[in-house]
C-alpha cells in the first residue's frame, strides 16, 4: 500500500477526561455519570441526562471573532496532540499540513437565548450570529496553526468523525499531505437534544448499550484530534506512530432518515470495503469498538453484523462513558482504539449487565488484556450512512 498512514499523536476531551490518557484511564477503571443541566433543554425540563464537559477543562483562546463551544473543544484536543507530537513551525517547514474535521451540529446556530429573545420580539445580541457565520471547525483550526494544506469540514451526521479520519488518511496515501490534523468535535446542542427527544430514543437513565434493559441513548459532547503522518514526515520529525490506519470504508443504505437498514446492508458494505482496502479478512480483526448507542435499532443491527462476521471477536463501546458525541464520536473512538492496540488493554462497555437475546451478542463488561494486531471501529449515522476504519498496532 502506498504511503502508509501513522497516528503519531492524539488529543481528546469528553466527559471521561480532558486528555486522551485521562479518558482512556477512566474507561479502563472508572465510571462517568451523566447529569441534568438546568436551562439546557428547549423543553420545560430535561427528560434525559447528558454527558457534559466541565467548562473549566476548556482552554481559553483569544480570537478576533467569537468562538463556539465546538471550536473550543476542538482547539483543546488539538493543543494536546500538537504538544504531544512536539511540533512547531520551524520543524514542519516544507511539509504540507492539512486539516480534516468532522462535526454534526458544530456549525449550527446553537444559542437558546438568541432564539428565545427573537421569538419574544426583543433584539438579541448579534454576537451569536457572528459566531455562527464564522464557525467552520476545520478552517478555524487551520487558521489557528497557520496550516496551508487542504481544509475540509465533514458533516455526515454521527459518522462525521470516522469519515474525517478516513478522508484524511486518503490525503496522505495520495501524497496530498505529509501531515493531517484529523478528528471530530461537537458541543451539546439544545437543538439536537430536542430532536433526539422527539424521536423518543433518549434514555431517562444512564445509557446501557446492548443490555437487555437498555432504554435509549444519552447525548454528550467532546472532541478528538489524531495527527496522521506519512513516513516522510515521521522521518523528518523523529516521530513513532502509536498505531496505523490501514483501511476505511463508507456506504449509505438510504433506507430511512433516522434508522439503519434492518438487514444492516450499509454497515456490512462499509466493513467489507474497509477489510478489502486493508488486505484483511474478518478473522484478522482482534477486537471491535462499536458505535453502540443503546437504541433498539442500532444495537440490533450491529449485533446482527457481529454475529455474521465477528462471532468470536471481543467488542466494546464507550458511549457509557462519553454519551453520544455525534460528529466527535468516531474520532474519540478511533483514539481509544489506537490506545487499546498500543497498551494491550480493552475497556469494558459501561452499563452492560444483562445480555439481550434480540441482539444475540454481548460486549465485554470488565477490563480485558488483549494482544491484537488489528482493530475495527465503526459508526452509524442518520440518513443511512455507515463508516468503518481499521487500525493496526505499531510493531516497530
């Protein structure tokens, strides 16, 4: 395969922690409880708790334009990855650096007070509009670091983060970039919260993906950035990959606006493409980090595909620690998958206690030592979108 793609640094922030390592440690041995946030919901009161990031965890930034919460989350994760890689403009001179960030609602007008004041006939502060008009997460990140390579914000609902990482890897393989800051970011949104509530798929309790007694999902917020590099960049900068990206697949089943095809045909196709591009078979996959939202549709479809292709392969999911972070989900899961490959430790699926005969599969429910060369992370999204990436453990 031309131009192998290394993951040389990561940054993450979500309810589980304010760095990649702290998130990973929490998922291995800790617990995160979602909470009700006064005044957050567009309804009279919240029906479902959310996994929020404490505002004190966000870095402060000076900017000529107002920054949205999504961009602040993204900058915080990117700063961690940038420092971890030891980058600076002098070192990266002569290298093409791209930016590819997934976001589902990050560019929406997410200001409850603005809507309320406008509806009441008042004149709301136009700072909200200014912030919205300048909200292009990938462009904001490229401008922050003065990167001059390709810039792409990917908006493909809940698979956006996975799609951004997969697209970024293709830029390196094709020789368009030497380095790409890839990932996803989404802040909690009252609009999204109301939408998911109207679909009646949110849970009044902490979510329990794949559990017999699950009752839906909890929303969350966060961001993750993976610094993807070519071998040329690794040699120039003296970087050693944490893991490598082997293959990426995406497919749309176009079955329903908000539900996957009941036969899982889109997810199946995305996984098959990722395997083919990796030169692997399903039996080569050592573990899976599933989408695992805790809804009936999602868990049944993923369970069906796991039984068909990966019956004896251990799998886990992290949304019991993070909530559903929408466009950030696939990126955060990619980071945690890479750290599991590197450490040989797989986190349990928080909230899982009782197997569900309908899904027919059970995630691991305790920390597990594992030695795997390859791992799969998948994402399902509204509109019938399905995406999968395959990561390889670094052996050098």
